[in-house]
């Protein structure tokens, strides 16, 4: 892959039929070093699929904490925050974390809904919006449309308790 990126003949953000970029594929596969190489080669950290998923959505859904950290780090770089500590990097991280997919889910709501505690912690440390207005305006049909992340956390705990009726054993 490094040879392809170095040759300059590859479009680093080329999309497949469903709009996934090579970065989406690397994140889906849990390939941290491939994701790092793609980001280093200029891949857009905020690229979206046909369903509105960013690579951060994918990493959060999977609970891939190291990939979440990498994506947020590159959001800062691509947002202009790497040199001189400008506010553009922080704004870019917040915008990426706030991006809602077609069902209205953000990376934070996906992490909460799937019980990805470490990812939730990382996103909260990066000031992800816990009451994202995009969730309230999401298209109808999404499981989490209009549901604040605290409600999702409670729902997740209820499902977890229901799947383990005898937690003492």
C-alpha cells in the first residue's frame, strides 16, 4: 500500500459503490497502520459513505479506541490545529464528532448504543456534544432519531441487564 500511495497514481479518497473510501475500509478492518498511512497520504478524515458514516462512526461502532484517537488526531491536523495550536483543530474535531449519519447517529451515540465505554470516554474528553441537535432533526426511521445519548446509555444498560438476568453468577 505504501508504494501505491508514494507513486501518487492513486486517488486516496476514491470511493466504492457504497461511498466507502480506503480509509473507511481500513477502519472497518481494524487496520491501524493502514489507516495511519492513508491519513498521512492525505485521506480525508471526514469523508462520508452513502449512508453518512465517517470513518469515526465506523471506529466508534466497533469500539476501536486506538483508531478513534488516530482519527481525532488527524481531524486536528486537517483542521489546522497542528501548527501553532490554532482553534481550527478543535473545531474540526468537534465537527467530526458531531457529524450525524443518515439515521441521525453521531460517533458518540453509536459508541454509547453499543456499550463502547473507552470510546465514549475518548469522545467526551474531546468535548463531543452529549445533546447533539442533529439527533433531534434526524430523518425518521433511525433507531436513535431524537434520542439524547444519555437515553441511549440507559437503553443499553437495560439491554445488558436483560441479557444477564443473574449478574451475581
